[in-house]
C-alpha cells in the first residue's frame, strides 16, 4: 500500500509507527542484536514474502473500497457479484475472509517472522527463549523490555483478537463479532463490526510503517556483515 492510499485520519498513526520502528532498530543495533551477513538466498526469499504481503495489502484496500457505502462504483460491482451467484451472506464472508487473512499476514509474516529473521540468537538466549518458540506475544514482551514504547503496538496487535482469529474461535451474533480463546467460553468478548474493521485497518498501517523502516535499514546497510 502506498502512502497516498492511507486515509487522512490514519496518517498520524503511520508517522508515529515509523518513528517507533526507527528508534527500535537503533536500540537493537546498539545492543548488537541485529543479525548480519545474511545470505543472498535468504534475503531473496524474505523479499518474496514481503512482495506477497504487499499483494495482500493491496487486495485489502480494494475490498475495503468495494464494500464502502460511499464508493460510487459499489452498485455496479455488487451487480457483477450477483451475476456469479454471491448472495449478501456470501459477500459478507468474502469481505471478512479478506480482512481476516490480511490481518494475520500483517501480524505473523510482516511483524513476527521478519523480526525473527533479522534478530540474532543472543537476543533470544539472553531472555531465556528459543527463536523457534517465539510467539507474537512473547516477541512483543521482549521488545517492550528493550524499548518500552513498543507497548503502543498493542493498539494494532490486540492479543485477544489475534488469538481468536488464528484459532478460528469466533462467531457473529446480533451484528457483533464475538471472540474467545477459551475452549470453555469463560471469557467472551463481543465487538462492533466497525471496531474490528478499524483494528484490521490499523494493523495494515503498522505493517506498512514497519516495511518502510525495514527497507530504510536495508538501504543503510544495517544488515551487512
């Protein structure tokens, strides 16, 4: 997603997150936690993942516009969907599927996987972790101790929502999105659909900011041996 595609109300969030990630990379570099001398093959594979996530992000924005009531082309597009047999019910799930998959790609592929790729083993062993065992929650916890402003990422990477979506433990009730990560349903949270959609949108902005800063660091030679 290009900056020109960011809604004006979300531009301050993008600016805030770019500043946060720049400072975080600076801290990691100062502490010697950056993995250097990466092979060309590994860098190439990661680049392909970044391209894939970019395609997910663009599709996210196309779908957002498709379902936007203010989109002047919405009626024409919906008629096309009618022609292939998609009911209102199926259209809703097509929208939800796109939003959900993009959210998980942003959290898992862009944030978690890419951070694990660029952090060296010392970062994990000093904290008693194995790199392969690091979840998004444990990675955020470790990064917060190094640089406390990382807690601002909680606004985009909501733990309850993320766990529920990753495990498929959610449903819709009275026009609300209900989530749980408890198999006994002792903790159930129901959110307005618009609230969930905005969480998805914010995660997309955070992922874009992270990618922007990541490419800045690559161009600066941060990861060279």
